[in-house]
């Protein structure tokens, strides 16, 4: 039997509708419009597309949006000075520095991201927010992609409590925070990576399998327990106009109980959750 398809489009529009209502409520109750500043350094074409999408989604939801374009030869000091200016601007509640940074300042990425005030860190990458997630303090910012995956699981009423959740990939942006979020929901969490022994067996024991490795079709149907929920976070370009996930979808869909497609899956949730994080940031800054 074919799996239930968890459509990112449907969940993203549900989450954006929720966000719109919260924006209206903030306006009514406090006369505040949440504001997001996105900094893009250099001319990376993919980044430009992502940043435009963020700007358009802000407009759709009613969030004030500023896109700040800086030249490719921007220094770390110049970028941090810009971040600092935004840290002090009251109408800006969220700050996002689009990654990847140009090669000349790639090595400075941690210093640059750490310059963002944790209350405005809508990416959830600042060590203060990473720490809050780790110890279960709920006044931090959660990285958008895993936050979206969790919200989708909850909205789809997939059981997490007591489930074995296996995450393939241990990145700071997806794998590790996804593990923390599912653990906080009482899942038993296993995080696998390139050195893991018996990967297939571990994956086959998952009730919830999250693929975030960045390798096309890495998760094959024989690695999936019949009926499991499969979340594919991978976006891999295998031809100029062909994107595929980390999961071999065409075969996996015959085994899984529920599965996200690529494209049209969790990628769409990431921007929706950026909207939610900007609203959460505005609420935190009310105090
Ligand atoms: N580039 C690709 N994904 C992301 C993301 O989630 N945050 C930032 N800041 N840059 C990205």
C-alpha cells in the first residue's frame, strides 16, 4: 500500500495562516508589527532566490521585511557592524544572515552569527539558543527546519511519545536540533552519521526516520520499517532542473506509512517557521 504523502505545501499554508492571525493579534494588542532583516552578502544566485522567497512570504503574512545586500568583499568587521546596528533597532525583531557566506569570510561564520542578539536570532544558531533547546528552556529560538518537521508531525497526528526516532545526519542546523526536539517530545532518539555501524538495521527499527545527509537517494526502501514515517530533509540537485531528496521516494513510498516528497516537502516548512520565529522573537521582546 502506498504511504500517506505529507505535503509541505498544505502544512506550510496552515502554519502561515496561524502566523497571519498572530501578526494581527500583536498589532491589535500591542500595536507592534514583527520585523525581519535578512542580510545577504555577495551574489550567490541560490541565496538570492531564497532571500526573495523570505521577503515575499513576509509580505504574505504581514511581517515587515528588510533585505540588506552587502558586496562580496564585505569584511567580518563591516558585517558585524551592520548586525550591531540591527541589534539596536526596535522595529527589527529578527535578524538572519543568509548562508553560505562568501569564501573570504566563511571561516568567520561563527563569530558573525554569534554577533546576533540571541533574542533576535531567528535561525536559532546562536549558542545561547542552542543551549536553551538542549536544556528544554522554551524561551529560545528553534532552528526553522527541524521546528517545521516537528510541527508537521504534530499536525499530522503522528505519534512521537515513546516512538523510536532515527535521524541520519548530525548537522548543527538539522540533525542535532531535530534530535533534541523529538527527545523533548519523549521519543527515543538515535542520531546516525557516516561512521555509524549497522545503519540499515538501525534505520529499519525507526518509527520515525529523518534523512538529513545531503546525498541523493541515500535512504533506500529496504532501510525503512513498513508503516514508518519518513521525513526527507535533503535537497539535492542531480541535474540543472532536477531536485531529489535523500530518500529514494519512488520505492520508499511503497513501504512507509507516511512520507514527505522532495520537492514539495519540508523545504516549504522552513520559511513558514521563519515567520513563526520572527513572531516569537517579537513576543519575547515585548517584555
Ligand atoms: N542557507 C540555507 N539555509 C539556511 C538557513 O536555514 N539559514 C540561513 N541563515 N542560511 C541558510
